[in-house]
């Protein structure tokens, strides 16, 4: 794809992400997306012939892939070499949460997706989960499997352990902030993560 076309496509996707995050899938209009992207509706259809449905799927999947790269990077950086299990898991949990604050537009789309779950085609929901949450969970589970093999965790089902960890450390923060829609004081976030890691280790640390 020529550079000019690639830049135009990126502008469309960025504009669509902002509109879908603001208006949701069902209310978003192609005219609004075109205005936000600074292009004509004809240009949008040149890049996305199937219209809004195709564009929404691209926005959801590409945004999820960006966030997953950050999540998997957090796994590699924070859990590559564990020397203090509790401290390292706390550091990892903080790194895991950081994309929520860096990718505001994507998580606004996710909030709308959850709110409109009954009006969005199932294939879009499945594509989002496959590109984002499910892939990220498998990355954590793979590292937890290694920590179990090293004798640090008692986790016969690493994927379940990873799910419990993320629910304990990120779930309440997601709930209180509406997945990044509202601010949370640093000290409150720190306490929620620390207490979540502590609860996780009560169940999964190898004795």
C-alpha cells in the first residue's frame, strides 16, 4: 500500500475509533466518521467497501492487537526473571494496567461494545476476544506455567490461575473506573493491586 493510501487509512481508523468510542456502534454514522477523519465518505468506502460493519471490526481488532502487544511486553519485562514473587507480581500488575491509560480511544470503544453487546454481531465480539483478551490471557498463562514448573506457583491449571490473577488485580480497578473512563487516585490503585496480589498468592503460592 502506497504511503499516502496507508496514511489515509490510518486517519480513517483513528477517526472511526473516536466516533465509535463516543457514539457506539449502532449510533455512529459514516458522515460523522468522515468528518472526524477529515476525509469524504467516498474515501472511506474506497478503503472499507463493506462500510460501517467492516470498519468497526477493523477498529476493534487493530486496537486490541495494539493493547495485547503492550500486555505481552509487560509479561516479558516484568516476569522474565522473578526474584521476589510478590514484588514482581505487583510490578507486573501495574504494567498490565498501563495500556488502559495510554489507549483511551480503544477502551472507549470497548466500553461501548460491552454496553451494546445485544446489538453487535457475535462475530465482532469473537474477533475482539480472540485478538485481545483471550490472547493476552494465554500469554500470562504461559508464564505462570513456567513459574509453576520452577516451583514458585501451585497452578495445575495455569490459564485459570492467570484469569484469577487478572480478576483480583485488575477487575476491581476496571469496575471502579469503567475501564479507564474515570480517574482513580494512585494510592487507591496501588492498594487494590497489592491486596489483589496478596489474595492471589494465598491461593497459588507454592508452600
